[in-house]
C-alpha cells in the first residue's frame, strides 16, 4: 500500500487552514476477516462461539483501527466488527424483541426480503449495548473516534411490529433507547455519534416529518458531534438494481435535507461519487458539516487520488471547504478486504491532493 501522505488531523469547524480541510472518515462498516465471519456477505455467519468469538471480534477491530491509521484517516471507527448487521447488532440487546421466531418481511419498501425479528412487548435495553467496542476503540487510537448506531426510522423498517401498531410510536420508543446508549457512548469517550438512516431515502415525506423528529430524540442531550448517514444502500445487487430505476437524477435528498438543515444534528453523510445525485442538493444543508461520499461501495475498483479530489472539487461548489468531510458512500462490509484497504488509502490520498489543489480557493 502507498505510504500515508499527510499526518493525522482533527476536525475544526472554525478554521479553513490547510491541515484542517477535508478530514477523512468512513461511513461505518468494513469487511470482516475470513477468520471472523463469512467474507463478502451482508449477513455473515460467525466462525467462532463464546469467548473465542468475543476475542476474535476485538482482534478484527484492532486490525481495522490499524488499517485506518495506516491509510491516514482522521476520524476512526470500529468497522462494526462486532455486529453481524448494522441494525440487528443493536437490537440483540433490546428486551421485547423475539429473535427466535423471525418472519420474512420486505425491507426498504419491498426492495428486498429478509428474515427479521418481531417486536412483541414494550422495548427496553437489557443493559449497555456497545460499551466493549467503544471503550476498546477509545483505548487503541489517539485520533478522534466515531461510533455508529442505526436510526429509529431504519430500525422500524427492519423489524416486524406485533405490539405497537404504529410506526411513529415504535420509532420514538426505539429513539429513547438509542439516546440512552448514545449518552453512554459519549461518556465512553466517543467524539462523533452517527445514526444511520438509509430509510430516509425511501420514505421521504415521513422522513422529513417524524423521521427527523425521532432522530433528534435519539440525539437529545448529546454534547459530542452528532451525525446522520443517508445513503442508497450497500453495494449489494438489490440496491444496484433499485438505483437503475431512479432515472438520471436522484432527488430523494431534496425532501429531507431542509428538515435536517433546521435540526440540531451537526453532520450529514451522503452518497456522491458514481451516483446521479445532483451536487447542488448539498447546498440545502447550509450550516452543517457535509460528509461527502467520495468512495464508491458498489464497485471493487479502487478510486485514484485524482478521482477522489475531483469529487471533492465538485462538492466545493456547494459546500464551504471548512464544512466538507471526505467519506465513503456507505459501509464497505460486503466488499473484499483488499478492495476496502485500497479504498481507505485512496480516500486519504485524494483528500491530501484536494488540500493541495484547493488550499487557496
């Protein structure tokens, strides 16, 4: 792999100096090593059990912390190595959910089918959800750290309701639990807490209405940086096929960005490179930090530094440089490990090149 081009830097919303422009981070997930779980799968089976599995999860987390640091990323995540799925990893620690009797349900407005657990009783946390992972991450890097949680609307779209009978009521119940865990994560030393809401791009009117309200409830009381990730999904075939139906302009963001601009959420993560999202929609996020997706998650092809810098340049027409963060379009979980490692290096190298190009812009 190429050497790191620049030393690690930290976010600064007050300075547009060269060293604080275009900080880099990932959206969330990274591939699980083959010795931990089935490779290149969105819902992989674990390769170990009990204490051996717990240790393997931490070993994989350490591997990816080192890989992100070696690549030169500024804000480090755990790569979601301890979670089989970005939603169910949280749900496993929630009372009132029946995992023993899963049912098949359409996800994201029937884009694809999945076996999902059922909500059968009032929701309550069994205890801490991600304390082990967050504290391990904090202990093994000196850089700023980000931790991801599923957003309330996306959780609602990924479980079968057999108790609440109302999507909004259930979303608010999940938002309260998310808030409980998020406040604890903040106390663990997490710098950025991100809620993943791909459902915002599917149920646009509801997202702008109660979706953002539930999101703000989940982030209530947080003093660390808060973020929301809204993408067009992992690079799996169902999502690739769906994108082909969206036409030459993807304007889903247009519905929810104004509501997010008026919200208390600090950062918004969006899909950009190799998408049909009109770049001008980023202007709707005035006042927010924008995590611009400069790395494609639907292709194993590793971007060049020039491609990444070009994408940043297009976004700069609508996002002030002090508010632009370079990110991946979505999680890299279903990818090969080699491709993901290459893309981490491309992300950092492209941001470094963009700093050289646009230092005087």
